[in-house]
C-alpha cells in the first residue's frame, strides 16, 4: 500500500506494549511519533505540538478517549485534528458514540498495521475534504 503523506502522529495509549507496537508500524512508514500515556497529557501535547493526527484508546485513567475527542473538536485551535479511536468494542452504538464525540475513524481491535495506516489516512483525508 503506498502513501504520499507522512507527518507527526500523537499516540495516546496507557499500555507501553501497544504504544511500542503502533510506533513501530507507523515509524516504518515514515511517521514521526509523539507519545502520551493519558488523555490529559495528550491534550497538552496536541495543543502545543499540533500533530497531523491522533490515535487514541477509549478507556484510560482520568479522562477517556471520548472526552479527549470532545474537547479537541470543540476547541477552535484543534477541531480540525484528525482523530482515530481504537477500541475492543465493535457494536454499532460504540461507533455512533465515537462519531458523536468527534472521532473521524473508529478502528476495532485486533487490527493489522495496514488497517491502522488506512484509518489514519482516511481520518486525514476526511478532515482535508471538510476543511
């Protein structure tokens, strides 16, 4: 699968193993990876570093990935940031709730490296189209 765009991706994971795996996948495709271990840390990083896309878990201590999405999408300076939610839950209600909170793409675990790349590409293209 070819890709013509690569940039800075903020990965929000409270699991070091998952973060390392995603970083490896995306680093192989030329992305610069920024790590946040919580949604609160991700908020600070997102507003300061302005990543090209965000990949986040849903369930995290303190603030959920849904809350992160909601905050970023109502904030004028970050509302165009593409957000991919990764979750174990695969019911229609979860997909709908993620969209309502501002997620651009909902990716269900387990996924392949190609699925992750496609989700990021779709999220960034979607945001480019509506900008």
